[in-house]
C-alpha cells in the first residue's frame, strides 16, 4: 500500500500535518485490499488495488455520488481517489437491529423510485473487477440478455449444448419479466456492501445502472438472504409483483456468471441447474 502517497493526499485535503498511528488490515481479495488507517485526524477507510483498471475508482466514486444525490442511502464521505486507491471516512459499525433492517428496506425502495426512460446508464462501470456494459435499451429483457448475460457468457468456455440452453433461456427471459419502469439499482447488494451505524445505514461498492428492481432483491437472496424485516419494509414501501420469488434465480444468473468468471468453475453447476429449471 502506498502509505506515503495516502498520507500526502490526506494532508492536502485537511491542509495540516497528518500523523499515522497504525494501519489495520480489514480484508484481502482477488483484486482489492482494504485497510483502516488510524491517524491524529481520525480513522479512514482505504481500498487499494496495485493493478487496477485505469478508471476503476473513478467509476466507484461516480456510483457512490449518484446514490448520495438520490437522497436515499448514506454513503461514507469520500476524501479522494486515485488510480490505485480510494479514501473514505471510516464508519463504525453497529450490531444490526430491527430499525436498521427496516431502514435498509425502506431506503432501497426509495432508491428504486428513482427512474429513467431507458435501462442502462450514461457510462459503463464495473461489477467486481469485470467490465459492466450499460448500453441503453428500451426494454428490460433486451438489456438483461445483451448487456448482462451475453457479455459474461462470452468470457467463459461453455459447451455447444450450454449455448443451446442459453438460447432457449433468452426466450424465457422475454416472456417472464413484467413491464416496469427502470429503477436506479445498487447493482451489487450483498451483505458485504452495506453497513449499519448506530442510527443509520450506509451502502458501498455499487455497480449502479437503471434496471429491473427485482435484481437488487434477488441479489440480497443469493448468499443466504437478509433479515425478513428488510423484505417486509421494502414491500410495504414499494410492493412487488405476487410472483416475484419465481424470478429470483433468473435474476441471479448474472451475478452467478460474474462469480464464475472471477472465482472459477465452482459456480458452473448452479448456473446450469437454474437454466434447466427455467427452460
């Protein structure tokens, strides 16, 4: 980690001398490492990547600022970003209580009320460390097939039989999604990308775009699900179609394909099993 450079950026931001007390390693992944930087001016969260895509942290910054501008979720205060790291205020986490899950569900509903006249975004961004294409489309099925599924399918060595099943699935996609207006999505809503402070909830690491809102709900179910209070609060604020649960696995094909392409073939059987179930 570029400690001297990070301290220099903090000193420039605060226009004063910054004394480093210590650094705590929070996590290390395939592409990012995160740290808590303790200084005489408080604690800061650092996400660092030694070999990032040139605009990786710029796109993260843009996503966080767009969510912040929606006046729904809080995001940590961003100090600065470079090609290699982003610095934010450190949020002290609290144990999740009912009020937190209620606010998370209600705020997600408020985020989803932010709409647009197309599916997609003005620019491409990232999901994990993979490029996420956001070319604008007028229908969700067109966007989901051409901008979500196909780019990920092309990154992997699927068999001819697999491709035939995907072709059948595309027909199912066109028939199974109800018509709804595009919603501003977090885009990567799992347990690691939100946190609770004493009285509020924050989101981080978005992969934003205007999409079908059940995608965020489905993603929340992918690794065990959130507290039921979250779903009750969301549905109270923004009711879902009665059959929304029937589309959870269909929506989650995208993050599963992403995981397949980042982490390897352990996700392959789950993907094929879902496809067979829908076709």
